[in-house]
C-alpha cells in the first residue's frame, strides 16, 4: 500500500475529498452509482463507484481517521465497516487524484512546473472529443458542414467582425460550430483571431492572456505574443499572475481546430488566446460591467491596440448558454419535452444581442440572478463591447441533453458585422 508511505501513517490518515468535485447519482446498467467528475480535469477518467458508498464518503472531510469513519458508521447504521474497505476506497480515490492529499498536491506542482517551462499548450481533448489523427480530424470536421450549413464557399468580403460559437461537446452538435465558421471564412479576411474563451473555473485574473501557441493534431496555431504584450502595456492594471488556467480549459482549443481546419494552406493567421472570468459577483449585486473600471480598462486597451494594428482582425467568443438540471445543481429535470420553454427563455436574452445591446443582455441575466447559469456571459459582453457591431445575426440555436442526469445545455452561433 503506497498511501501511508507518501503521507501520514494509517493511524493518522484523514481522507478528504477535493471540495470542487461533482458527484452525480446515476443509473449504470440498472445499478445505482455515483459518477465522479473533476471540473479541473486533474482526473481525466470518469470514476464510477457504487451508490451505497455515499454514507462512507460523507466522512471523507479531512477530520476523520479511518478508525473514526468506522466509529461514525457504527453510530449511524449500527454497521461495522472493515477498515480495509475504507483504506481501499481511500487508495482508489487518491490514485484518481480525487482526494486533497500529499499525492495530489505533488502532482499539481509537477504539472505547474512543466507548464511554465513549455512554449506550447498541448491539446487536451484530442482522442476524446475529436480524433487525434490529422486526416481523421479533417473528415470529422468536414461532416459538420456537409450535414449542416454546407461547405464554405470562397471569401465574399470582409464585413464580419466577430462570431459567437459554442464549446459544447462536438459529437452531435458540430453543425452549430460549422454555421459560425462558414460565415467566418466567407465573410472575413482576418489574419489575427482574438479568441475570448469561457473560464469555467477560477482564473488568475478577470482576463487571462496566454503567450503559448496552441498545438492540435492539425499543427501549431501560433500566438501573437507582440500583440498581447502591446495590449498589456496599455493596461492601467498590469497583472504579474500566470496563465496556468489555460492548461486544461477546453473552450479555446475547440475554436483553434476549426480555424486550422478552415484556414491552413489558405491563409496565414495567428491567434490571441484570452480566458474570461465570471461576472457572477456583478450579477448578484446588480452592478453593471459598464461601471467596472477594470473591465473598461481591458476593453479600451484591446480596442486601441486593434485600431493601431491596421491588420484584419476578427473576434471569436467561445460560449454556451443555459445549464439546466440536476447535473448543474437544479432540482428540476430537463428533457426534449421542455425544449420550447428553454428556447423561449434563451430568445429573451438573445433578442438583446440581435439589437446589439450587451448591457440589456447582462441585465436580462442579472434579473434572475443568473438562475439559468449562462456560462458565456462575460465573453459575449466583451466581444460586443470590443467589436461594436452594426448588425448581429443569430445563425443557429440548439440544445444538448444528458439523459442520465436529465439535464440540458443550450448554445448558439451568431455573426457580428
């Protein structure tokens, strides 16, 4: 057994689940199970354990030894749980990096060191959400156009300023991505793409730039470091914090593969990867982003640098919309029978964007305290404020359903001119 050697002796060991794990009850082959999901993706596997372990897991809080957990279970259920069973459960969870332990912290430190020494951000989803081999990936992405809006035609002009595209699971949803990227190829001649990705977890700052180029099966998308450094010089608040949050965040990676698929061999281009943080505190307080000095500083710095560049530049907002159901903390269930309801609620928000009114979009979400959990709020807001479009067109809207958790995510594609 390795755990006592890596940390404390067994008699002092107090197993503790990491606080931000998602543990979802589910039916697997007719059996009640617990599905462990790690939003930070330190654990890359789906861990499934029997639901009858839930009473034991409630004591994995860092304050109970293995013997203490035995005593609690005896008081609660008049049942003696063998200590070996608790140790094996502890070992399995720790091996999957699901415990707040010495092993987990050592792993994180090693990953941070490796990140800091690398000039390239390696793909996270290759071989999982999309094929890891270049030719297979091209065919995979081609099919989204063939089954959706049709293959892009030759460029017709350069009026497009920005697109909004999803970052939902690709399989079954790729036609919505294709709707946005078809417009991007046909109606933009951009050579630089500023990608505003959704930061799903706490970030180092409100906006986190990364100077690392992005590697995918289609090659390396080069990041424009000079542009990023020029923007940072314009900022009144200059953060010295790092960009480690880019390491596992998928929202920019998915946009990069679509850009490469469309443009490699046709147009030289660079990217500016930016993760955007949450507006949740502003939503809770009813405090408009327009009033936030830091947000205005970022918007002004980016707009000024874009204007000075003289290059053809387009923005990409990588966003999803509502997150509904038990998987996302709701008591209510969501299934296709409720799609018209989901659509109607989304339309209230999106109508503000079609009117080029990001402030109205924010206020629509803030009125309900973001009850529907719109994960694309901040990238959409920044994109509209920076691009200042004269016209916005909703291209396609859809919903993804999780039948096991009876939950749903809505998303869309938009073009900004």
